[in-house]
C-alpha cells in the first residue's frame, strides 16, 4: 500500500510525476476544467493540531476532483476511545485515504502500520512533505524550472526545513540551512537523507547573510512551532539575528524569491515589508498547496488518469 508519511516513501521519478500532474491539473482548473478524476472517492482528515491551509486545500482540492472529504474532530477519539488497530481498521472501511496531522511522527507511522488505507502526512514534528511539494511547484513557476536552483532556509531546522532538505536532495537542488547553534536539523534525519541521496548538496551555516549570497529562493518559518510554546522566550533570543528583513534580503541576489509556509509571526521571523514585498511569492505558494496536493491525490488514488493525461 502506498503511504506518504514522508518524501522517503516515494522515488525522485514519482516526485516528478506528482509535480507534473499537479501542473496539468492546475492548468485545467485555470481553463475552467475540473475533471472528476476521484469521483465517489472519500478521504478523511484526522488533525491533532490547528490548520487553515492543509485542511482547506485538501477539502477544496478533493471536491474539485469530484470526491468528498470528512474532517474528523476530536470527538472521534483517536488514541482515546479505542485501540489504534480498531480505530484504523474501521476507518479504513469507510474512506479511500486519510490525511493526518499529528503531534508525534510516530502517530502517523502507527496509523499506516495497519495498512487499512493510504496515509498522507499533513504535518508532524518531523516533516511536512505536502508543504514541500507546493514549495517546489512555486519555485518552478517562478523560474520556469527548479533544476539547479539554490534554496536557502533561514531559521529553525524544523519539520519544514527537513522536508525541504530532502526534496532538494531528490531533485538535485542545493539546500542551505542558516540557523543558530543548537537548532540544526536532526542528525538521524540527515543521515537518512545522505544514505538515500549521497550526492545531496546540503550545508548548514550559522551566518544568514553568507547563506543567502547565492540564493534563488529564501525561505523562513516561525521560530516557535506548534507544540513548542513553552520555549518561545528562549527561541526569540536564539533567533534574533535570523530575521528575514530588508537588510538580509539585500545580501541576496536581486532575483531571489521569498517563501514562507505560513502562518507567519509578522515582525518576528519576517518583516511586513519582505512578506508583502515584490520578491515575495508567499501567497501564491499557499495557493499551490491545493494544486500540489491534487497532484498527490491523483497519483495515489487516480493513477489511470495520469497514464492518459500526463506526459
Ligand atoms: N503551512 C501550513 O501547513 O499551514 P496550516 O497550518 O494552516 O495548515
Ligand atoms: N513549523 C511549523 C509549520 C506550520 C505549518 C509548525 O510545525 O508549527
């Protein structure tokens, strides 16, 4: 059974096919064509944390593909009312796939372990693979191609950064993390990336201005992720020199694009003038969540259509 717990679950060829499918489905939508590729299929959304983009983009995307989605709130009692196997094996009889946003990555692994239905990771503490799909689509649209591009992430070596490092390795793009000491990406994650993609061009620096010097895209995310609220004061102190502001942007090529997964804390990791500035693709990036995930859903649940419609 095909799961999408992380980008390690797919090959670079699969990834490129998903991105091409997303592009085709996005073009069709722009032309007013909403093919019912997933007619009568149903996905569930099981979320342990808040969400705007991930939830609404999956729900709207599934509807545009002719399918249905069910948002499952806390009353379904995941992890509380019954055993994980009973919960998952029952859910798997009702839906064709589940998108899960979990506090712990182990929770999505547990859900997938029963093979009751395909599981899509809608963000965990470890990675955010759906976000990375949309980010690459955005870079491709900005430059005409993602090939050979240099993505620089300024901030925490968190779930978003980890997925970006991996997707860059898969697509032979260069990835740089500029972070304070102690906020690097997890060493076991990086060891897995290096083992799977030995030629990956990934570096970690502690000087943001040096890091952005050759950037094609500069990306940032919140300093305090969901679930880390108790560390907020310490994090504000640790990250104070890593704000994406006008001065830092001036250290990058003028052609560099600005990305952020959102939600942002304006005035903290990024300033208003940068987020709203000419170099920002952030709003279109958020819109691409839906297009990228439609590509993923069609790849997972409507493979026959791809064979006939995507080259
Ligand atoms: N970027 C992202 O995942 O946003 P949400 O938390 O709103 O889903
Ligand atoms: N790193 C952030 C991303 C939110 C989309 C978090 O985990 O809260």
